[in-house]
């Protein structure tokens, strides 16, 4: 199991464009970025939006269920969700 794995997904936007999102854990820290499919440059996201954290949590949970990543990574995202939920 590699802790530097990149997790990616796509969201369909209301205007028909596709939003690409990546989350990567490197050196014990999570890095998030997104871009529209029509764009070339990635935009770092800090803080990561709650909706995207919830999507990432589901993605990681599914990978954990298949023994593809450690449960600690799911717990790290749970902590980020709790922190984001506390913010106004």
C-alpha cells in the first residue's frame, strides 16, 4: 500500500463542464487541487470544500473496504471533515 497514492474523481458542473479533483497524501499531509476539464492549470484548494471532503471520504472508505489503503487515512479525512464542519 502506497501512502503517496493520488485519489481522483470527476464532477459534472451545471454548465456542462467537467471538474477534475485530485487529493494526494504525501509526507503525512493531504494536498488537494482541482481544475475544469477545459483548463490547463490546476488550482490548489486550501481549505478543501466540505462537499469534496465528503466525496473523498466515500472514495477512501471504498478503497479501505478492499484493503487498498490503511484505515488511518480514512480517520485523517474524518478529522478534516469535523474541522471543516466546525467552521462557519
